[in-house]
C-alpha cells in the first residue's frame, strides 16, 4: 500500500513529478511522473510490494500507459481487503467477491463499447482524443494537441501493425518542444566523414558489425620479435593487404553505402572513399538494427558469399542539419511506414520525459488500431462499472457480496 501511496500523487492532470537520483557512480537525476519508470527505480524487498511493481511492468509492456492507475487500484483493493480480513471474512471469500465484481464490471464495459473503425474520419478523431487524454497528465500536456497529431500520424503510417520499431524517436537539445516534428524516413545520428559522398541516390546499403581496424593477433600476451625495421614494415604491409582484401570483398557486393557498428579506421575509410562508397562508422547497435529493419536488409559479419548477404535499399541518402548537429537522412526506405519523430527541448531531462510521454501515447494508439473498441472518458467508465456492481450486490445475498 505504501507503493500505491508513493505513485498516487503522480496520477492525473494535476499529478506531480518525482525527482529520482540513482545510487550509481554517476548519481544521475531523472524527473518523471511515469509510474513504471518510478517503480523500476525502487529497490524493494517486500514480496507483496514486488507484485505491484510487476503489475506495473506488465501494464507497460502490454498497453504502454495506465501504469500508475493499475498500481493505485491494486493498492486500494489491498487496503479494502485488509478491512474485510479484520471482520473475520475468509481470504478465499474476498477473492471470490473481487472476481465476481471484476467480471460484472468488464461485461458492463463490453456492452457500452463503441467501434468506429469503419468510419475513417470518426476513428481518426477517436485516436486524437485518446492521444490527448494520454498526454494530459504528462510534460507534453501544454502542447497535447500538437503532439497527439504527431503520434496519430506516425501510428497511422503503420497500417494496423503494432510494431513500433519502425517509429524512431531522436532527441536533440535546443529550441522548444513545439519545434519537434515528424519526418518520413529514417534519421541516423551520425556525421558523414571527410571525403565521403554527401548524397547518394538509389542506395544499396550493407549493414555490418565487423572489425574495420588493422587485424591484431588475438592471443593475450603474444609478441612478435623482429631483427630489423624492414621486418616491421613487412608486417604493416601484410596487415594493410589483409584489410584491403576485406574492403574489396565488401565493395564486391555492389553497394554504395556501408554502415558499420564498429569503428572504421583511416585506411579502409580511404579505400571506400576512393570507390565512391559512403562509409558510416560506429553507429549504435539499436540504430543499425532499426536501419536494417526499415531498409529491408540484414546485419552481416562475414563477406565471403555475397549472395547470402541481404542488402538494404532506399531512394536517397543525404546529410541534414537539426539545430547545430549534422545527421544522415535515409528517405524512400523499403519499409514505407518507417518514420522518425525528432524531439526538441530545452534540456536533456525535458527531452527524456517527453520521449517517455510520447512512447506511452504511441503504445496506446497502436493497441487502439489493433482493437478499435472505445469508451467515453472523464470518469464515465468508472460510474458504469460502479452502478452495475452495486446492482449485482443488491440482487444477491451471498457472502461474497460484502466484498464488493
């Protein structure tokens, strides 16, 4: 119940943010009113309290929002159950009563649910209202209409899919929250290197996770003894030749863009530039996984069999500016529904909380597209459920009724 009381003050449009400070070396500070984020940060020993945290995690995974509500509701049920136990009612009787009430309330909501999926205009209006409701208690509440439209446009591009991997969120400090925008395509948070082509049309992309530095002897403590500097030069030449062979194999795939998760050293970068190939190094793993997904390629680590490597494709790769940062933009990607939401804001804390808020809205909208039944808000569902449960209690004389 203490867990429920902890997050209760974050609930609703007038809910307050919590400042969390990690106990790690960095002492990182997080400002949030997201129930799942707060509960994940707690170190809890009590088994019953851990169940509440697990409820919040499941809600976050399944729906994406309502994490605080489920914990507060479960906490109140426990509080009422404690009172019933004090009056000598058996725990199994209390559980049976709760189950009867839950089934009655659910049936009442199913009868009142409305499905507007057949009417595209009304359905889109429903999605806008749902997104605005989700954002009403978040940091984006002041601009909820603007961000609700961003979220709805992004989810509608998925065409019924619940895979949010094709919607990327990039955070760039600077400007105001209203400077955020939705971009049709994929944006990689990297710069194009010196001497590389700045624009490529009809790109064939090889996404890889391979070492592009000079190959090292992979035995710990190994040493090579030579009797002259000429021998050192021979070893260096052999290393260069080995790297040149690897680069030639990669070029042999008929590509004009190479994206690698690991570093690309100067020598292979120079070889790629001479071949007119754009080489992008040190892309983060999430970035290259998503890039491979949206371009229709696969991440490769060996290059001996070009026919077994699946290349990604897009219509245009170019360098763009967002604020003071240069990024790489992939447009016309194979997965047409892919898009990027670029968030702007005053500080990193604001951007992190804005991302959590927008992620909640995207999750709820994708679930609504999948199951399009909707209900009115503003406490109306709670009143419907309370009325039905109250009527069930009045018409039934069983002992479980005292637990409603």
